[in-house]
């Protein structure tokens, strides 16, 4: 196992480089880079109206910009300010060198270091991801087991109907439904729809702070849970149904073992392998994909919202910094998922498999 972990950790570096390289090339072709944004701002033109590409911002478009009535020296100063006075390969090399020591540079438009911005926004995203994932697993696994044990019963039928409805509803649509129902859209105004804490949070007692924190989490976490809850419940049920029909279960029952002993002493360990396999994807989906729209809808100042606003504003240091963090976290979580396999079933030996 140590050799397997070492190999996986060594593979993280080239994977990160390739992902950054691909995204760097794509971004170079995207129109309206930071230089164009700055020029449009100086001319009083909206950034969306800027048609020049980011390749022009490397210095190839100086003549076209001069024709807009701007001093070429001013344009050169703007390019130098954003680092676009250098060729694209040189910019890529400098970025990789700095990223090797976790130096993501400074935001173009926020006037702060990217690492500081990430640390400021991280608690919000972690709060959403942690509680959504925890609740999803605490509810879905027992429910999936119960559905497998009572397969075909009335309970299985009506719970499956509710699960299908939940699966078919996108998280952002469910979030808006919750706002309409419980946050002032109707006569009910039970929950807040902005921020993670109230304005008077610092003045509250410890108990009051905890209550305020969880009060603000109810709607966004519920919206995040809906999709993963349905998927994990069905996965758990199908996994247990598949194991219950195997010969070793029949043998265990024939030996006189109780159903509870058979279910949790024999079936559980094997059936949970598929559930554990989906754990990394569940973490990644909740933390980095599902949280984006939820943070925007509920005005939560997290990493998802930060990366979205940076992409819109062409704030490349923030875009690549958050991309680096998301990718690194995703790769480490996938490795953690493999380690969870061995905790559930020690018979699995990844080192032997990859020998």
C-alpha cells in the first residue's frame, strides 16, 4: 500500500500540469482578456463589447488598439501591468514556477493575493460541502439499506417515487423553490436567503452564534443534498440487493445467523464497496460543482462564487488559482477514496493489483 500511495502522489504532479496547460491554451483563445477589459473601462465601454481575443493581449493587437484612439505607450503599460508583455510560453513557465511553491500571484481586480482570497472564501465552501455530504450519507445509506430489505413493499414504492422526483429536480431549481416556499416568497418567511451568518453575529452568545449559523445553512444545504441524496440511496439499495442474492448469504442464513448479523456482519462490508467508490465523486460534486450556483443564489461568498466572478471578469490569477486548488483537492480525494476501500475491506490490496 505505501508504494501504491507513493505512485499516486507522484502522478498528481503531471496531472496538475496537463490540466493547467489545457486550460491555459483555452483561455488564450477566449475573447475579452484583462487587457481588453482595462481598455474598455478606460474608454467607457462594457467588457462584453470588447471583441479582441486574449491572444491580442500578448502584444499582437497593438495597432488595432491604437486605432481606437489610445496612446500605444499606455497600452504597453497596461500589458506590462497584467504580464501580457511576455510571450504565452514564458507566461506559462512563470506561472508553473510560482505554482510549484503555491504562489498564485495577485488578483488583477481585487487588489489582494489569490492565496488570501482563497483562504477567506474556503470556510463557506467547506461548510456547505461538509454538511451536505454528511447529511446525504447519514440519510441515504440507512434508507437505501431499508429499501433493499423491504424491496417491492409499499415503503419501497413511495420512497422510490420521492427519490425520482428529487433526482429529476436540479439543485438550483430546488433552491429557488425553497426560497419561494420558506423565505418570503409566500406567507412563510422562516429562513434567511443571504449570507452564512446575520449582521449581528459578533454580538450573539456562543449558543446564539451556532443557532444563527445553522439557521442560515438550512436552505442551501437542503438544495445541495437533493441530487446526491437520490443517487446515493439508489446506489446503496442496488448494491445491497446484488449482495443479498449471493451464495454466501444463503450459506450464512443456513447456519442459523440472524438477519441483522447476516446484513451487517457479511453483506454490509461487500455492498459498501460501491458506495465508498462513489464517495470521492460525491465530495467533488458537492464541493466544487454543486456549490457554485447555490453560492450565487444564496449570496454566499465562497470559492464557487469567487471562481465564477473571476471567470466573468477575466481575473486569470484567481481563475487558475482556484482551478489549481479544485484539481489538487479532487485528486487527493480520489486517493482518499481508494484508502477507504481498504478500511471497508482489508482484503483489497492495490499494491498487488498494480504490481
